[in-house]
């Protein structure tokens, strides 16, 4: 007999419908899977066989052919175990309600004892299936909460194959998961701006960077607080919107980093890969073209500590995603595009020993060593970082002070106000914050008064800014004005924005000549 069961596949961020066709005929016992399956799909034969028998059901001693249509798209992963098992049981008439089986969409991996295990990418697949008209899905219990984020889809939570079969035969209902309502859960952060001693200038730069979504580079001696400041930035990030949370959740679902009990991401991501990370782990890749750290940091922060210690090819690969807000990973068999609109926060020492420019410790490096160290950061990459901030040693009076600094909650309120101004301003443009402005938009929305125009002209000539750096100074000045609630960019806004580019000439000026 022939049975057809609905399932779904995944290609990048988008899903595609898969029809699992199972044909059981007389002949010598055999089992063949066709339809461009990968190794995990081909191995499903043994998982399905053991799961069926250990669930007290009969595996046919006949000729079994499983076809995954469309046959020209590669099928990857273990999510086809459950639909293949259901199709095989329907073809051997062990499932009575064939109409219900054909109405539902099935996703899930099978353990040898018949337990249904979680799989990656359930959320984008359910979103795609809903757009195709599917209204009932059977998914593993651990994936049920993320699937229930889509209103209008009836989600059945499957624990074992036997319970799914009993449900299809009308013997026992499967639990239905109610639609998950997203709630902005109040998050407690391990680090707060109030805990940072001194470094008022760096904290101000971090506030500006977060308010406009700008990239930030922290340069300073060891122990000056670079890492602490960077790890405190999540506490001042603006609140997530539902649309942002849904897109972040889709990426983490595909990557398999979404905890099943969480359902939907409730806070902006903060990713801090080690400097030994490969290009593929940062950008994304592998045989299945999976998302990398830059996509997992979408709408959040990517923190690269010890910036020059990262592989040069990995750093250079950041340039295009930083400009476009997305990354396309092309492999021989697959091409996937993932969003990567992240805020880069990089931290580095000014030289190999870390003491170049220190007021308390002598630098042991030669000029050649310093030049080689700083030269690991290329000019084009440095040009894409909007704010460059120098952090010096914290004085004793600041460290010993018992007076608490300004808390993150207060800073976040200012950031939220600035982001709200930007959201209203760019409502028709389809962007959210100043860092996303194109050159054309920057000319339209970054209005300068006469003094600000004259100051920027002088800075352009003095600092020898590139066209990209000029546009980024405009964007930063626009953010500073937004924090003050000013419609026009004034001279002091431009002056502050320009000072965040002066570090480039101090440290990199000599080696660029």
C-alpha cells in the first residue's frame, strides 16, 4: 500500500514542504530511501525499525520504499524519523484514521525505544507550513512551546511514537499546547553600569553606541575595565520588540541553541567567542551552511575580546556583514542567507605587552612590534567601527570610592527614548536605528547647522576621513543629538562624534603612512 505524510525541510532561514511517501509491497524484505537524503536520513531506517518494534507495533517483512519529495532538494537532519514511521504504519494499515494523519504535519527524531526527541529549526518550519495552509502539527514535546508561538496552528506535543499512533487511532488524545503569548520577561543582569568605577568617557561612548546601534572599539591597558564595560552593555540594551524576538528565536532554533522550555527569546543576545574561533564559526558555514556567531548575535552584541588575536581571515570576513546586516553562505549543495545585524564591541590592548601609553607601567615593545600588532586590524575594518575609545588606568580614588555610579536602568531609559525617536523617524524607511542609515538616508535625516557643517568640514580635512568614515561620523552625531532630543545636529554633537575617530590617527596613523 501507499501512504503520504506531510513534513517539512529547512534551507537557511526558509522552510520547504516535504511529502513523505511510503510504499510497502510484496517481495524480498528490503528498505530503500530516495529523494536526495543525507546520511542522517538514510540512517533513519534503523531508528524507525527499532522504534516501531519497541512500541509494540509491527515492522513489515516486505519491500519498503520511502520517497522524500521533491526529489531535487537535499533532505538533511533527523526530523523525518517520525513522519517516515507514521507513513510506514499507515501503509501497513496499523493506523486507522488515515485522514487525520494526512491532515497533520509531523516533525521529530525517534529514539530506539520509541521516544520522540527534539530537532532543530522547528519554528521557521512551522511558520513556513502555516503559510502553506497547514493548521495542525505534531512535534516533539521539547519543541512544542516554540511551535506554539504561531497563532492559528494547533500544536500537538508528542512524547512517544506509541502515543502518536494511539492519537491517530482515536484511542488517546495528544496534549494540545496553547498558543504561547510573548511576555517581556524582566531580566536580571550580572553586571551593571553602577559597578564600573571611573571611565565616564567610555561609559558615555557605550551609551551612544547602544542608542544608535553603532560599533564600538575599546583600546586600553590591561585592567582598565574594557571587558567589564563590554559585559555590562547588555544591561543598557533597548527592550526587544515582538518582531525582533521572533527573528532572533528563528535563528537560534535553526542553530539548535534554543532551550525548549523557553519558547521565545526574551533578551537580546550577547555572544563572546574566543579569539581562537575559526572563520566558519564566526560567519557561519559547515556542510549544512549553519548560522555563525554573527547571526546568533543578530539584534544584539558580538563581543570580540583580544581583537587582534583573532585570525586575520576571520576578521576580514566581518567586513561585508557589518556593512550589509546579513551574510550569504554558499556551499556546493546549498546557499543560505542569514540576518546579521549585530553591534560589534571589540576590545584590545594598545601593544603586545599592553602598556603602550600607560601612566604606571613601562612598555617593553619595540616600534616594529607595536606596528605589527596594530597592523592586524586592517584599515577597511577599522573604518567600519564608528566609535574608537581609549581607556586608561583607573585611579585609586575611583576604585576606593563607595559612591555608586549611575545605574544601568537610568542609562537604559535614555537609550529607549532615543531608540523611540529613531523608530518614529524611520517608520517609512523600514529601518530601526541610526546605524542602519544608508548614505542617501544620512544626507536626508542628518541635518547640520552652519557651525556643525564648518566643524565637520575641518575634521574631514584634518583627520583625512574616508567617505565611509564621514557618513559614520554623521550617524554618530545624529545619535548624540537624539539622546539630547535635538532635531538639528549642532556643533557640539559633531565635535563629540569626531573625537571618537581621533584614536585612529593616534595609534594607526604611523603604520598607515
